[in-house]
């Protein structure tokens, strides 16, 4: 009996661990830990790291060892030779991920500050054509052609999350390209402002929208909300939480008049109208106003909060 125990202990090696158990462990790791670490331990770990269940989502939002900044910026961490071997570029991580994932991914979440090139976007679209949920970074100064190419590959796209506050021109390219090519897109979330131009673009490009989130939009012209709802015939859910509203150029934050307008909107069409705060008493809104005086803190605030939403489809 003792001999049997000794022999069994000799067989308890990492490389002999059951593959299903390895996969469960690898599910707790991020893409860098799997591609640059675990997969290089031994052949059994390498094979386990190719399990399809690991690669349904490519999440680049919280990676600590990736430099997302512009490669020519003087403060780029990759320029430091001492840490160069430990810090990766976004395109490197994308390339390594697709070697393991093949065409499996259905969710692709970029880091808020990712510097994305035309080549990066095209490469991601070619290698991951089955994306259904896409979160693009705020700095997307890419060509119209690259957006057109990418969204032609992503014909199954259902949910799109973008920030239009910093990229007014390329924001149009994004929604035009996605609207022209992604007929299954029914969920859309954006940060920024809601004015006449934005409403026209959303209505024209996304006529089949069912769920729309304007959570934490800086400025919403309340006069544009009702036309938005009446024009989107399939819209069932609208999130206006933590927004600042204007009417006739005057701020109407938390007013009874605003509540009446929104109630009328809800009765008119929407099954679900989400407005969880009055802006005046909401802690999150107070934090946003306070952080607006310090650009770095405001940036961190939006980076944290754009991942959250009262609508499940927009959580990531």
C-alpha cells in the first residue's frame, strides 16, 4: 500500500494535470498570462491554452504590462530598455491572442487609451471575424477605409460601445461603417453629447436599435430626446442615467420639468426608461463635476465608469 502511495505521488506533476482543471485555472488569467506565460511551460499547458472556451472574449481593458500609448511618445514605457522585455505593445498582444484563439472570439474589448493603428484594426478584423460585442478605444484616429474594412468583417456585430467626445470626425466614420455593414447591430452606447447632428447620425445609421445608452453623456439637449425615440421604431430601452440636460440653452438639472418630459417620453414609446439620478443628489455625478476641474482625474473617472451600465448588454 505504501509503495502505491509513493508511486502516485511521483506521478503528481504539473504537466500531468487534467486538462479540464488547467483550463479552469487559465480562465482566471488575462491574455498576457496565458499567451506569454502559461502556454510556454510545457506541451500539455500549451495544448490547454488553445482550448476554445478560453478565447470567447479578448479583454484588453485591465492589462498592466501593456503600453497602449503612441509608440513615438517620449514617455512611452517601451522605450525604457530595463523594462522593455516586460512591457508589450497592444498589437503584439492582439497578434499573440489570435494565434491561440483563431476565429473563436465573439467579444473584443480594447483598453480605453489604446493607440490603435489602421493595421491593428484591420488585422483584428481579419483574424476575429465573428465579433458580436465591440468596445473601441477613445483615441481612434483611423482612416474611413479601415473602418469600412473592419465592419465588413464584423457582420455579426450586435453591440457597439464608443466614446465620441474626442473624435468627432472619426466618430462619424465608425457609426457610418458599422451602420452600413452590421445589420444585426441592435445595442449602442456612446459617451459625449446629444445634439441634432448626433441624433441624425444615430437614426440614419442604426434604424434597428433596440437598446441605447447615453449614460454619463456630458450634455443632452432634451429637445432631441423625443425625436430620437420616435424615429427609432424598435427602441425598447433607453438609459439616460447621470446625464446633464439642457433646454433652450439653460441647464435643467434635476428639475420637475425634466421629470415630466421624461415621463411623457416613457409613456410615448419606450418599455424601459432608465434614469436613476437627479444629478444634483447623485454621488457619481458630484464626483464627475468635482473631477472635471482636474483633467487627469476626470479621465480616470470616465475610464472607470464607461465599463458599467444599468443595461446588462453594455457591461464589460
